[in-house]
C-alpha cells in the first residue's frame, strides 16, 4: 500500500495534469481559462493542506504560489462574490489597499494575484477592454502585473496615445489584450456589434465602461440611461455560444475642486454622478440587478483612496485600478470554479 503522503502527491498530479492535458488537447481557449482557474484553486487548496503532506509538495506548491500558507478555510465560492469590494485603505506612507480582515471576507481567502498566478489564470485568453480613459488605466494595471518593467516602458507610450486603440499579444502566455477607445456608450454598442463575430475566437473576458464624456458633453442622465440600455441589448445579442466573463467599469468619484476646466466643474457634479449611477442601476445591466455584467466599483475604490490619489479630480493613481484589477481576477477565479460545478 502506498504511504498516504505519496498517495496525496499522486492524487495531486492527477488533478493537476489531467485537466491541463484535456484543456491543451481538446478544448477551446475559453475552457482553458476555466481549467486554469481550477488549477489555481487546486493549488490554493493544496497549499491549505500542505502541512499534512510531505515537505516536498509544500515546497513545490506553496513556495511557487504563496510564500506563507493562508490561514483560513474556503467558503463556497459563489457566496464570496459580494465580498470582493470589502477592502480597506491605509495612507501611510503611500495609499495601499487590502481586503478587509473581518470574518466573512477573510474566509473567502482572496489573494492579490502575482505575475505567475495571473499568467496561469489568463493563459490562452483574449481580454477585451472598451471604454474611456478609466478603461485605459485598467489596462495599464493589467500590463503592470503581466509585463516586466522594461517591456512595460516600451508599451506605455503606445497605450497612452491619445484617443487610440491598443493591442498587445503576450506570446509566451498566449494572452491577447485589446483596448478599444470608446468614450461614448454608442461607441461600445457599435463595437460589440462589429468586433464580436458569430464565429470564434470570442473574447474570454470583457470590460466595458463609459460615462465621463457623456456627463461632460450631454449632462442628461436619462439619455445616458438609454445609451447604457443600448449596451445591454448589444450584450444580449452577442452570438458567442458561451458569454464572456463581463465587467462594467463604474464612474470614479469626482473631486470638483480639482477638475481642470470650468465646464467640468459646472457639469460633473456629485448630484449628476448620483443620477448617472441610478440610471445604470435602472438598466439592470449589472449582476446585482440580475444583469450580465459585474460592477468594478471605481467610485467606491477611488473614494477609499481619497482626493490625494488624483491630480485632475477624475483620473486616479495606479493603486485604485490595481484594486479593481485584483477584484476582477479574483472574480474570474471564483467564476472559473462555478462554471464547472
Ligand atoms: C500557457 O499554456 C501553454 C500551453 O497551453 C504552456 O506551454 C505554457 O507554459 C503556459 N504558460 C504559463 C505561464 O502558464
Ligand atoms: C464615438 O461616437 C461618437 C459619437 O457617436 C463619434 O463621433 C465618434 O467618431 C465615435 N468614436 C469611435 C472611436 O468610434
Ligand atoms: C434628456 O434625454 C431624454 C431621453 O433621451 C429626453 O427625452 C429629454 O428631452 C432630455 N432632456 C433634455 C433637457 O434635453
């Protein structure tokens, strides 16, 4: 009979390599993402059990993934989604965030994903981000996580070319990222119709969001609501067999004293921001009202970081978008597990 530790390692290898083999041989890239997710969760659980295994399995798994084993037990993943935004901020020396250490959040075991974790999770995926400058800043946060500083320095000028699209393929991990400049809701609706064909490949992850331009140039919140409703209808008419994982990038907190033109100070008010938020809620495009898109609540995150995190009253320091990105990645880990249940 095998000693239990060897048995455990054998079981671990089966769980580890069988899905990888299947995914590599037979399944679409979308499935790859799910399997990568399972793999990630498996490693997570393995680390959890590591003290009971041989020290070698601990070395192999824990040292690669988590420097110290997480001290909590896992909740059923779906019940953790509502806790993803429970983060708190410290401001000394610099603004930094972490998940709330209180009981329900802690037991979800959210992890800020490192470069290797994220590379495994997103391996083989196509990520499409469409929106305004907030969306561009989210893409920057993603590239900061996935690229080394030298590669990052060379892509940044292209990413920040004013009012333009941006595309990058990270060949060694098969990750494709598209940023599509879509400052108005109508632009997002159009590109959903244009870019997502009824034939593969389909994006695995989509992040959509706009509103600042509308607020500045139209100011009419019910008109905005209609436009966002148009995005929702375009999402429902996507013809890919499996809907991508979809996120809505919410509007930021506006610091009116820092807004840099008189028009912005006059038009981009708190009251209007509230009204725009209510309109998004009314469209039921968001998961919390039964829709398909999960909110990345930039307003909440930027408020936590505070007015010292913005120079122009609407674009925030990288740390805010990093928080949004990590919330998104943890949601993907959770959803990858749910889809195979
Ligand atoms: C990504 O997946 C491919 C095979 O599908 C594999 O060869 C490669 O090592 C993976 N990369 C990472 C970083 O996991
Ligand atoms: C976005 O929409 C506006 C207004 O409909 C249009 O003028 C502009 O050309 C569009 N931009 C892109 C990038 O499609
Ligand atoms: C605001 O937009 C709505 C919906 O498009 C429209 O019916 C209404 O007349 C607009 N209000 C103003 C003041 O333009």
